[in-house]
């Protein structure tokens, strides 16, 4: 079967720095996979390349059998590849509902559903219905994270890229967002690729991990394989902030991963 996403030999250089270095991997339709890596590993740059926010220097991205080279972000969204941002970027001066309605105007969905009704249904699905009329400026951080996901869902994606969906959240706020992501995967059949560096939540959520360091893919496998992989341990021990954040040693068995 043709993979839904197929990345081959992708490269991106910023001046002297190779941010994404010969990255290749594929995702099957229906998968939930994650990209793990220390800060600066090139994870967000990879998402920017996949979604047309940056042009690659070389390599290819095929989505749903089509080469995405040269396509601008809105066209890629319209092919069914949507993303969220590491830093939430709602449209200021608009309500929560209006923010989601913007996504509902994507050509791939707007002829099928009335934007307002569709936006309400999506807010319901992500647990934000009670905030529909609030201005985005008053939303607490956890709700902004949900809104970020709602705006991407509004475009009717087949593949959803989530850039650090737990960023800025406290321990008690993470579990409901994690449950939401799990539900989108299980009940909506969405293919999901997420970036996270909180090991515990991440490892419980994904079935496959692609580990990056210094722009390269250094390992790929099940969460249980990845936490034992010597190159992953090396990338995390010695220079790491991420591991201490969860208090977990990288070589430990992830709970729920066995
Ligand atoms: N627009 C840019 N211009 C120059 N350097 C960049 C730019 N975006 C990212 N970088 C650099 O590329 C490297 C990878 O960054 P990034 O992809 O954001 O890492 P991650 O998301 O894994 O933390 C970092 O060294 C970062 O400073
Ligand atoms: Mg990043």
C-alpha cells in the first residue's frame, strides 16, 4: 500500500546550520507516530517543510501519492495536511467560534458543510463549546491548545501534524489533551504525527517513534525500542533539559508501552 506520507532525503540549511539533514521516513494511513528529539533537533523545521512554510533545499515530500514540492501552505492544507503550531497563533480580535470558522472556509470542506455549524461541532468535539463566543484573548492556555487543534481539524485533514501539543501545560492539563488526541485517532481515523519532548505522555500516545538529533533521524521504532536505543540515550543524557522535566530516565520502561 502506498504510504499516506513519504519523505525522502529531505534537507534544509540555514546559513551554516543544517537544520534538517537527509531525513527519510513514511507514515501509513491511520498511524499515530511521534517525533522525539532535544531542542534544536530540527523537528519544527521538518513540520515547516512538510506544510510549505519553508522550502527544502533538496529531497521530496509525497502526500497521498502527490509531490508537494513548491506548493504554498494553503494548497497543502487543502490537500488534507493540517498542522498546529508550537506557539498558539489564534486570530486576535475574533471569538473562539470565528477562529474555527476560518478553517471551515478551506475549499476542501466549505462546499460540504455550513461553516458556523461545522465550527460548533468541532468545538464540541474538542471540549470548547462553552467558550464559543469568548474572545480568544481571554482563553487560558489549556483552552488555547484545544483551539489550536480545533482550527486544524476545521480544514478536514487526513493527516494532522501536532507541534508540541502539551507545551506550556501543567501535569493535570496534559491528560485531557492526550485523551483528545487519542480519540481523534481512534474514532475519526485521523493519521497523526506529533512532536513532543515530554517522554511519558508521548510514549503512551504513539505507536511508533522517529527520533531526531542535529537534524538527522537517529532511530525509529516502537516506544519501547526507542527508549533503549543507545543513540537516543546519548542524545538525552549529558545535555538534556527535556528528560529532567518529566523526572524520567530515558532508559526506563515507558508506562503503558509494553
Ligand atoms: N528560520 C530560521 N533561521 C535560522 N535558523 C533556524 C530557523 N528556524 C530554525 N532554525 C535553527 O534550526 C535548528 C532547528 O530548529 P527547530 O526545527 O526549531 O528545532 P526543534 O523544533 O527540534 O526544537 C535550531 O538550531 C534553530 O535555531
Ligand atoms: Mg520545535
